C-alpha cells in the first residue's frame, strides 16, 4: 500500500489543466531548501503547530506512551517514546497535533481520483504523482499509473529522477509527462546540498529524452546555491545536447516555506546556515538569456 502524506485537489501548477496531486512520502534526497520536509522520511511522523495549541493538555492525557510534556514553547514530544499511534491527534480539539504519512489502499486513492474526473475533462487536466519522491515506491506508483491509464487519464510524474534505471524503465511507458527538477550540474555540489550525487539523475533525464517522452525541466533558482553563470551555462548545455529538448523549462525562484514545516516537525531549516536568497528580476532575466543562447526558452513559475 502506498504511503502518502497528502492528496490535493484543484492543483494548477502540477501539469496541464486542473489536476489532483498525490504526494508520496519518502525521498532519497535531502535538499537544504526543501519546502516539503514532511515528505522526506519514509515513515509516518507527528507534526505540532504551536500557534494552534490552546494548552488544554488533552493530548497528554490521551498519550499511552507518556511521550508528551509541557514546556514554555508548548507541547514537547519525546521521540524515543512516541510510537506515532495518533491518539494525541484524535484528542486534540484544534488540530495542533497532526500525523504526516498514512498508508492508503490503491482503491481508496482511485476513488478520490475518480471524483475529480469532471474537472479534468473540462480543463484538459489529469493526475500528478509527486512527493517526496514517487519513484521511491515504484510498485505502488506503477500500479496507480496503470489504473489511471485504464481510465484514459493524463498522468504526470513529478520527480527528481534519483532512481535506478530499472525502476525508471517500468514507469516510462505508463507516464504521459515528467516534471523533473534539475538542481545542480556539478555532482560534488549536488551531493553537498542535496545529499546524493547526480550522475544517475542526468543519465535518467537522457533516458526520458531518448524515449521521446514529454518532459518539463524545473530549476529551483537559489541565489547562493545554483544561480551562478557556471551552473546555468552547464545546465543549458546539458539540456541542449539531449536527443529531444524539454517540452518547457521553468525557473522556480527560491522561497523559504520549508521554515514553518521544519518547526512543525521539530527540526531545523538550513541548520548550517548556508546563505540562500531569492534571485532579483534582473538575475532571472539574465538566467533566461543564458538559456536563450542555447535555443531554450525559459519561463518563471
Ligand atoms: S502519537 Fe501516540 S505515542 Fe506519540 S505522542 Fe501522540 S499519543 Fe503519544
Ligand atoms: S490537545 Fe492540542 S490544543 Fe490541547 S494541549 Fe495538546 S496540542 Fe495543545
């Protein structure tokens, strides 16, 4: 059964038209700017939102593991004792306690997807599988892709392509569009900022291109990490030399939405304090001009 951390309706930025987006939990990368850190760990996790907490202590009374205590910052969970049973979530009247990550039967996911078919039909939309990293649960992903294919739904996979070639080969025939993040071309920097090297990712982008599958490249553009000319030129050159060009290319300017989610998880955003900032509009125009030199039109998402 797939482990998911969200299902979102009416998504407008995850492929063409109006889409339903299914978020797989678990990611092999750990990009320091990640805006969905609750999607990284491949198991359920408890979240706590201090500003929603009214201090009623119902969660403490409900916890069978004696894992909760009160501190000045609110309720504190002892991770050594918490079994993520969810009883505190049930007891909490304000949704200050939540669980991220639940196993869903494929039939239940398909029911949710089928409810959205009228919107997909009207808008030319479909289903998007993202994460986390959907390719980390390849059997469950392939099963859902096949089920959606039988209903003739447009299927998008939003992925880092950090996966084995064997896994990718099972997913390609059942996918109509790939949305692929291209973060850094230099593998040592990729390992440093994202937790893994990127040779396999670049080889997999080439495989998707050789298979003549439509793919969109999305570059999270972060001043201080990957917005330098050297990386932009190397990225544009790599894409220009592929057998088929990306369907489209989007820059996604940096934002720090991951901050508040790390606070809910009780973890730190960017613990080593790498300087990261939003590129200026001049810098975005400059980045677009670099890709234009290689015949690639880039937009800003
Ligand atoms: S999830 Fe269960 S074990 Fe963990 S704090 Fe809540 S009630 Fe206690
Ligand atoms: S039950 Fe919810 S609102 Fe009450 S103390 Fe616990 S977290 Fe806060």
